[in-house]
C-alpha cells in the first residue's frame, strides 16, 4: 500500500509538472502570437510530456536529433553521386546549417522524430536515384519534353490550375508518391499504366506514410488539406524533389537565421540539376505525348537556376495581392511545423517576417529576370494570370493558356474541367482563416516591400 501510494503521488506530481511546463504564461497581447499545440493520440502525447519534463529538469531528451549520423551518411552519399548530380558542397552546407540551427529547445519529441526520419529518407532517396543512374547512364543526356512550369507567389490559385492542366492526357504531371521517399526502394520508374492507376510499390509506401501521420496526429492532414489538399495519388509540386537537395521550404520555421540566409540565396544550380535528373528518371518510365506540367512557387526564388537547367521551359505566373498572399503562405507553412513544437513556444511573428522577405525576393527576382530578357522572348516564355481570374472563370483561363502555349484544345476537355470543378469545390476540406496582423505584419510593410510588384500585377 505504501509503495502504491508513493507511486501514485509521484505520478500525479509528474503529470502536474508536465502540464505546467507545457503552457508558458505571457501577457494577453503576446499570447496570441504563440502556437498552441494540436491534438495527438494519448501515447504520443504522453511521450511528448515525458520528454519535455526530462528536458526541463535534467537537460536530457528521450530522443535527440541524429546530427552526426545524418551528416555522415549525407556526406558519403552526396559525394559519391557527384558524377550524376554535380558538386554536393552547397547541398551539404545547407544540411549542416539546418541541423546546427534546428530549434532543439522548442522542438518536441515528435519534432525530433519527424526531422530524423525526414532527413534520413531524403538522403536515402538521393542514394537510390544515383544507383539507378549507375545502371542507366544513357538517359543522362535525354531532354525533358517541353516542360511547362507554374510559378509565382504561393497561395495564388496555382494548385487548382495545376490540377486542371494535368487533366490533359497528352501531358504528364508528377504525383505525390512518385516524388516522395523511395520507400520501398524500388528503383524502376513507374510506367504510364502504373502511374495512372497507382499500381507501383512506391504508391503503397507513400500511402502508408500518410496514414501513419494521420493516426499519430489526426489534425495534421486535416489542417494541411484546408490550405493544400494532399494525397498519395494526387498531383503534387516537385518541391518534394527539391527537398532532396535540402531546399526545405516547409521546415523553414524549424531553422535559424543562417539557414534562412542560405535558403534565400538565389544561386541553386545543383538543386535544379538534381530536379532535371529526377525528371529524366521518371521520363525513362513514361515519356509524355506532348509536355510536362510542373508547379512549385519556390521556383520564383531560384528562377535563374531553373532557366539554366531547363532552357526550353515556358512559365505560367500566377499573381495575387500580397495583402492576401503573404498571410495565406504563413498559414500554409504552419500546417506541418505546428506539430513539431512544444506548446506555445513558437512565435508566429518570426514566420511573418520570414515569409514577407521570401515573397519580396520572389517578386524582385521575377521582375528583374524578366526585364533582362528581350521583349519578344519574355512574351513567349511567360504568361501572367491573376488569382481572381482563376477562381472566377477557370475554363476561360485554361483556354487562354492553351492559346498562348499554342496547344490544341483536347476533345471533351471542357467537360473534364467542369467535372473536376464540381467534384472539388473551393473549401471542400474546410477553409483556413488568415490575416497580416496574425503574423505581426501590416499593410504599410507590404506596400513598402512590394510597390513595383503591386504596380505591375495587382
């Protein structure tokens, strides 16, 4: 009885202390800027509490970041694959900075687990892709068939446009499972039939991965889907491929100022050589009849490097007023990192400044590069579309795109588009609210940083 009573007292004190350290107290004006921890299944929640209690009281963790092992594996893998992917120096540098600056004190048990698993799989993906090229060197010189990239600010209707363009059966757009980690490490690229019908072994690997996330943190996919519907069989941004070059856009809130500086640097040719190699790999299984449809707003940040490795590319640029685009981008970026931080330890104002600067650089680089091109070349390569037009009349927008790109309009294409729009109305997965003020920003800052962009496109 004495032992039982002592255990219950200790356990009660332990839970009480865990709950106390999980909710830092601040004044009302400050409190609104700090992220509240979402729901986890009971076992995961208990692990988070124990880990945090050990961290506060004994400066130890149930699970730490596996910095040394991840870096060692990355250096070995990246250096061995330079024959195919070019110099690995800058990619390794990005990984070193990210791991060195990851907000360990704020990251929870789940945060450490996700980062360890995430980075390990990214490194392994590069290794598996290099192994494919070792046995298939003949494809290193193949051209990517007419790549058409959608870029511009995030949260500008580009996802809707991407899915509509992907309805053209003569084109090819990569799916989530085709770009996610090589799990299982099946090297053969999917054939057209396997891709369209999701019959490749990697599809099940990606599907099971998303199911595991949904089980451990039921709200995670729900929150993400409000801003960016995600599924294993859905068409997805090739940002997933750039992750493998340490372009960790969705993990920006987890890193510090030095990784942010590295991330914002314009020159990333090694990342776009890797993107070209990955598309060569996919194309070896299925060459589209007409063209590739590709999309990632982050390309706006590295447009010069993209154009260097895809000189025949054409670009659809989506636009939206920064008053809406900036806070909406912030909201999207929080949908995943929110699950990695301890309760109310992350200040959303940090993300606000980060995203304001990122979109400012996107606007600046888009304008500067386009201004350097001969007028006729710029007109041929770039086509601008506003968010309001995409949302108001997507079919007319699609017809204008096909006209500009000199693509014939497929039979029954308009009916396909209408069917997709009926099955996928805006807000199907719920709506995410956002405002500049929520992230410590205001209209004056936006007007100052985006004056030329607003003048040209808004």
